[in-house]
């Protein structure tokens, strides 16, 4: 895994992937922090970085993170950097941009026609500079398969945990989240972090309702029950919930139940029928159906792939 440090790189953005995927026994990754060339790279916020590797690390890595950097809307990274990123994508590497690192990824053309996000302060600039990119300003991250982007710096943690979930499973991702003292799955988009001229009091109320629901996934959960907990009408709850999370309330509940089932498949020996009952999906057939729809696999295949200790 490579972390590509560009001129003006933001320290938090650089540190997140280096920390999440740190070389340790529980992580099957090797992390190399690199730059356009080995040596000193002037960073943002008064910090600089001494990187041991140049673009050869981008050629080597199967995942390349591009942390955010200062003034991304002014100049593109050097052509050699863009060429290295394109070459990495051509050989099948995943490219993941944190915050304004999306501008570097967009400059390669690899985001053309794809959804992407960046820090909310720069979403309009990204759309203006790269009109072929479908900029989504309301999400914490976007996964387009081989190219991934995240919003402001802290959402880089969400993106990294998402990658871990896909690579190693829910238990490994949750273990990393606990180590980082971070939420393993942060619901809602970055719209909740954009300053607004009018206070939005329902945001915290809906967050409390989501937390309440997560502790009751094995019980019947209806739209009416969720709205009642949030003390709003079902219609208002549905509309505002979708704005906050990108999902209808019941779609969100279904995904939360599938995530709970994933962890039980990884960490317990319970049968599929028992797990389906425990997470509120009723029957094994129902669990298999939603597993296939959401994850593109079966519970049995998932267990064979991810069942392991932390």
C-alpha cells in the first residue's frame, strides 16, 4: 500500500491511512509513504515530510492513497505523478483519495463519468474544474470499485474502515475502529457537517434514533416506530432520514441487519437460520436474499472467506 504525499499535503490526511493500515501482526498490509521523488516534501499547516520512496512505490502498491493537499483548485500535480496513478489503475491497483486528494485523481481522468466526493468546501470547485465528474457533496465517501474518494479529513477514517470491511471483514474493521477509538460505521453524509445559516436540530435527534435502532435490530422495527422515537411524523422522518444518510429508513435498517449478520458469521458458529432470527430477518431464505442483493454473495461463502479470529 502506498500513501502518496503531494506538495502541501495535509497532516491528518497523510496520517489516517498510515495509521489504519499500520504494519502490525493483525494487518496483512505493508505501508510505504512516498512522494513524487524521495526526500523532503513541503506539507501544509507548517509540517513537512521526509519520504523514503518516490513513484516506484506507486508502481509497487496494490492500493494507493492520495491525501488531501492545499490549494487543490489552482494547479494539478506534476505530469509524472498523474502518469504513475494512471499506470497503477491500468494494472488493477485501487486508488483512494482523501478529501482534496480527489482533485489529483480527477486530473488523471479516472473519475470522468463516475461519482466522487471531496471536502464540502471544495465540491463546487471540483465540479467546475472537472465537469465530467459526478460530484456528490452529501456523502462521506464514494466507492466506484477501483477509484474511491472521501470527504473532509476525518471521513478518510470511514473510507479506510470501508476498505478493511471489504478486504478482511466486519470483525477486522471493528477491531481497527476500536484501536482508533472511532465509530466502526458512521451513518449519514458530510452534509451534516456543512455550516448552515439555520440550525438543524433534527440531526442529533435522528442520530439518537439510529443508535437506538442499532441496539434493537433483532426486534420488529417499523417506519412508524422509528419516527415515534424521533418525535416526528413518518413522512418527515422518511424525507429527512434519506437526506442525512442516502437511504430510506427501512433500507438503512436492512443494511444494518446485514452488517450484524456479517459479524455473527465471522465471529460465531451459529447457523444461518439462527443468525437470521437474531438480526431480525426472520428466515435463512430472507437473509440469503438480502445478502445477495447488498453484498453479491451468500452467507455461507461470506463465512468461508472471512471467518477468523481478530
